[in-house]
C-alpha cells in the first residue's frame, strides 16, 4: 500500500534519509568523473569515441598526428572586424538594384539592432563578372575580384547574435560567451606545431588596434594556457625579446646554458610535476623566440616587387599609410606560414574611440564614406597575400579563410546612410588547400536579407576547417567541468559540397 503524501507538518526528508541520499549522490558524482576521465562514459551525443590528444608537458607544441590524412597543414584566418557587408562586396543581388528605394516586402516596419529600417538600398559600387567563372564581385574590392577563380564562396552563413563582441566570440570560438577556446587554440591543442622555435599560433591585430573582444578572439579558454595565440604584428613585434645592450653575447649564452642545467635538475627532482615541465617549456620557447621572432618580423629583406604587390610601399595619405601598415601584417603572415606556424589569425579592422571616422566595417551612418576607406585597405594587401602564397606553393598546403562576425541589412537605417547588423545571412570565403576553386555555395534571399539555400552555420564552418586539417570535430574533445567539451559544442556538420 502506498504511503500518503506527507502533511506540511511532517518533513519530506528526515536527517537519516538526507545523509543517505547525499552519500549516494556524492559517490555518483565521483564515479561519473572517473568514468569520463577514462573515456568510459557515453556522454558524447555523436556516438563516436572521443579522442584527446596526448600532450607531453615538457613539449606541448610537439607535432601530433591528426585523426586522418589532412588536406591542409596550416590555416590562415583573415577576420574583417565590424560586420563587413556582403551586399557591397561579394553577394550580388539584382533584385536589390531593381527595388532600390522601395520598402522590403513584408518587412516594412522591421526593427533591427539600432532601430527602424528604411528602404531597400542598392550598393553604391557596381558589380562586375570576374575571372573565368564570371563571379559577380563589387568594384569595392577589384583586386580580390580578380582572384575569384581561386575562391570558394559560402553565401549562406548564419550567426547567432547581432552584437559585435558576442559576434566576434561566436566566429572565433563557436560560443557567444567569453571564456571559450578559440579555433586556433583547439587546432594547436590537437596538432602542435612543425616549428619549435616559433609560437604554434599567432594572432596579428590590425595596425590600428585590436578587435572589440580583443584577446578573447585568440584566447585558450579552458584549454591549457600554452595553446593561446601569441599576439604581435609587423608594426609592434613582441617586446622585451632583444638582449640588453649592456650584456655581452658571451655572458648571455653562458647564462642561458646555466639556466638550462637548473631546469633539467628541477625536472629530474620533480618528474611528476607537469606544471613545472610546462613552465620550463614556455621559458625555453621564449628564449628561442629571442632569435626567431625579430628575424621573421624584420621585413627589410623583402624585395621591392613583393612590397609593391602587397601595397606595403605606399604612403602619402591616410588610406595609403593604413593600407601599407596592414600590408606589412599580410607579409608577416606569409613569413610565419613559411616557417611552419600552424595557425595564423590576421585581423583587418579594429575598434577604437576618437580620431576620424571608424577603423572597422561597422557602417551604420555613412557606409559609402567609411567603406571607401576600408575597401582599399583590405583589397590589395589581401589579394597580394593570396598571390604570394600561390606563387610560393604555400596555397597547396594552407587553408585561407576570410570571415566577419555578421553581415549587413539590405535596407538603410531610417534617418541614416548606412546598414544595420544582420546575422541572418552573410558571406565567408575560403581558398587553398582542400576547397573548390571558383565555386559558390548556398544563397541568401533575393534581397540578401536571410540565408535560404544550403544554410551554413558557424559551427559548420569550423567543422569544415577542422576536417581539412584531418580532425573530426565530433571526436576532438577536452574534459572540463564534467563535460567532454568540443569546439563545435553539440552542433556542426562538414560542408562537403565545398570540398575539392
């Protein structure tokens, strides 16, 4: 016979039962943790066996084998901060031209990030067919347009947020919140590096400043700190690497040798101390970087024709000087890839207050004026980088990804001459190892407002990048806070249609 439900005067749980249940609960938590650490807990929704890389504390950057044969060995991500408009660059919409000045059908009272929307507005730049593929690309980026036959466009991207900080987070980490590992950190954790004298992962901020969410774009999150991106650029290389002038080279070499013996002695005394081994490895890498980073960041050996190709030799105006500074960062990216750096993240656009206009792609108020500055800065140097990678044979082993945190609206904001944020549909493109050339995948609607055909999420994009590196995004995990975490969380599918 079942027991009656206790009255309000009788406790639901007495002391003896509380202690018994608490003991069982704590034991279950401990057992779950042990099973998960040993890979015996069926917590992976994909149903696949998870694979955690085996990291040697004393050599966290040692090269590690991928899950399967990769198409790409290195990755270059070019991130245009601010939400670059797909409608003014790579996504041609004839209907937007035909209905210029009219309300968007069914969206006449649409309210977006900054408020009410006005009429549909065509791009101020003409679109023209480029290359043998005839891809329609805007006059805003003619140098990149000339390389259309090298590119694989994804026109059906969708994000999850219309705010810049979370948008950067989402594109860089697959999570809109702070504190999650960047894609570069995951790749470094999985594969290490072929070159032990340079960082495995380098982030190159725009010469005008950092992206809005700054280091979170290249941070390690809950992964070990060894896998975060190392930040420097051609204008401001890593500081404090050079030997002080007052210390003779012979003394410096002797000091290094003595320090190495001390480190070896400590490692022998404490063989199980993984934190000590990791710390020693970090110091040793820093010492090696004293020799390698100044050399790789010194562009004085670059011939004149290379500087001209990138636009790094230009000056005389604000646009030219900014373009030349970004161009030098592009050359630095190529030099790092040449040296075997696994993952390079190159930023185009920054967030800063004051000064003239904006230094990123956030074209709310005066899109034509702002983009007339940003387009030339991105265009020639980035095109020069692709050309240079190809002529050196590096594009065969390097995957290049151009991305932004979201797109822009096909309408102008009411009372303004610019476009509001739009995560519902935008464009990214890839080039190089493992992807189709002169190919377009997916589509937004007739106005470019929303992705409608073969929709690709940010999770899908990241899963595809990992796949090209020989990594299964469903099997690459890291145990954190009781969960087998992965870059793509519980989402993502490889976009097989773009694979060569």
